[in-house]
């Protein structure tokens, strides 16, 4: 047989293509990892804002509550009444913060399995919650918070909650405040 330039060329092209594919796969994996890490960091940060809200509520710290909200934030609540009817209430973030001024009351709210959705600088955190007055279960329901990223920080733009003492699942009725989430009382 003689010299076959086409075989050499095909071998070279094959080698270049394999290298290009390998580089593309590595770049894709690295990009996916960075994107996944960023999304995980965003979820952690947004959920931390919601948990900090609960901490500020328990500390009866209206200024701390307001610091987590946008200036025009508002909250909506659907209260289930004893007669079975629902009452809707809308409240500004400022009015909401003033509901938590009595440091003698121990109130703790925990969203025990938060869900997260994000698109750019908007995020939503929602899930079932339990609310304790002291160590006693007061009520349960669903919280939903819309957060906006402003200057790199998540802020609560608005939220909605259901509040129903009769809506606690058996699992929720058995729950106690998570000691890891709350500082020891003095």
C-alpha cells in the first residue's frame, strides 16, 4: 500500500473532534456546578431571611422585622374563624412589625420544610408552618413570601398566610419548637 493522505487527515480530524467534545463536556459540567451552587446559595439566603423574620418576631423586635422588608411590603392573612368562616386581613409591613412588641410573650413560628422558586432577582419561599405560643401549639397553616433581591440582599416584598387552629396535621400536632432555632431563654 502506499501513502494515504486522506487517512492521516481523517485521524487528525477525529482527534481534534474528540478533544473538542471533551472540552465542551468539562465546560458544561463546570457551568452546571457553578449555576447549581449559585441557586443553592440563593435558596439558602432567601430562606434565611424568612427564618430571620421568625427570629425577630420571637424577639419582639419591630425594627428587625422592618429591616427584612421592602419599604412598601404588605402581608395578607386568611383567618379561619371558630364558626368555620374565613376572614381576610391585609396589613402593611410596618403595622405587622408593631404586632410584635410584647417581650413577655414567647411566640415562635417555624416553616419546617420550606419550598423555593427563583427567577433572577425574584424568589418565593413557601411551605407549611407551625406557630407556638410558649411551648404550646397555637395554630398551623401555609406561609408564602415573595422576596426581591435589592443591592444583593433578599428583602420581603409581600407575603400571605393561612391561620387556622384546626388545620394542624397529626405530624404538626406532635411538633415542639426546635431548640436549635431558638436561643435559650433567660
